[in-house]
C-alpha cells in the first residue's frame, strides 16, 4: 500500500513565524500535491510538483511556497504565518500517467493553528 | 476546464436505508471520476474510480457509483447504510494542467450522518 506521511498531525504556531510542513511518500510517485481543507470549501490546491525541483501553482498559492529537493519529499512553507492560514493541510501523491487515471493517495493531514 | 458539484452538504439516513450522494461533473474531455471518503481527523481514502470502462463501478465497503454521460452525473450509492459509513464524502474529476500533470478537482463534500 502507498504510504504518505505528514510530519505532524497537530501544529500550533504564532503569527509571523515561518512554518514548514513536511510530507514523505514511499511509492516513488512523480506527482505530489498540497491542499488545504476548510469547512464548506472542500479541498483547494495550493501547489503541486510533478518532478524533483519542479513546481506549479494551484488555486491558492499566495502566502505559500514549496520545496521538492528529493522525489519522495515535498515541503510546504508558510513564509510569514497569518491567522487566515489556520486550516487542515493535506498532502497527496500520485504516479505520472498522461492518461489521467491514477488516483491520488493522501496523508492523514496536519491541523495547523496560527495564533 | 473540469469541475464537480455535490448536491447537498449534509445528508442523513437511517441505519439500513439507502445511501445516495449526488455528484455532477463538468469536463471538456471524457472524464475520469473518483469518490473519496474522509473519516474524522484522517486524510482522504479512495472509495472507487471511473476510468471509461464499465459505467457501473463497484468500490470498497459496499459502495458503487454509476456514470451517466447524458446526465453528467456520477452518484454514489449503497443499498444499506451502516453506522460506520458516517463520514464526509468527496467527488473529484481528473484533469490535466498545461504541463500535462495529473490533477484532481474536488467537490465541496457531503457529510453523511447515519441515524441508529
């Protein structure tokens, strides 16, 4: 089974801090994704990466950056945390297939609170 | 562009009753469609997927979904609800970015409550 591991289940940080969320997958997947999940809004894509050192903006990239130095690891960075970034953050991975039929596999999420 | 609409943010059913969760999609190309389930404080787990083979797709935990092109729908059903089915359910459609990367577009979710 695919395993996607997020480094923290719960995290509390202060406004203005630089925050790192880490995600590791063990299936050699090319694609990795970061979403945030808020009540009534579903999942919204922040950034994704389809190869090492490659990244592409999703729907809501403002205030975030990402890093993919190794294939198995995808980091989400909040440059200067703000209270409106309090949310559940989900990482996912999938294999590369231009036929589009490869589902994404999700980690358990990080519930981030910014005080 | 691709998108999905889930009708009903909350659905309540009695234990043993039929579960019907609605999803309509929009896609400029033949769609690949997915249903995911999320239990409290967990990530999303794949229930089933449609990839242009049989229109009736069977998934885990007794769920199934039928692809209806004429109605642009992919509704999720289960004949008899169980207490353990209480969760949030997400419909998603697959799409490609300009760079050819596989991406999913999610609905806003439907929270299923099962009444004893």
